[in-house]
C-alpha cells in the first residue's frame, strides 16, 4: 500500500531510482524492473552492493550522492 510502483508509469520527468540488490529490507518484488524498461523517464540502477541506504565511497562522500549529481548533469562534483 505504500509503494510508488503504481505511479511510475505516470512519470514524465526523468527520475533515477537507485537501490542495491543486497538491500536486506526489500524483496525482489520491490524492484520496478519492468516499469523502468517500459518507461523512457524512469532509470533504475541496481548495484550488487550498497545495502540499505548505503553506497559509501569515502569518509564523507557516498556513491549514491555522486551518482545523483551525475544524473542531474553535475559531472564535476
């Protein structure tokens, strides 16, 4: 009941969804792979590692934050 999945097909602005495959809180059914494949606006990335809200890169930086900046066009961060 709390899923955004039913609304993904209505998205008309590019959106990046990042979720690690080793997230212990989510089941395989939570990953909107089909919706992302069918949409030109939904971009789903599922790295093998990262856990739940993880993706550490360095001491004060996170891979997910750097990836979001790149998605928005800020390649030099």
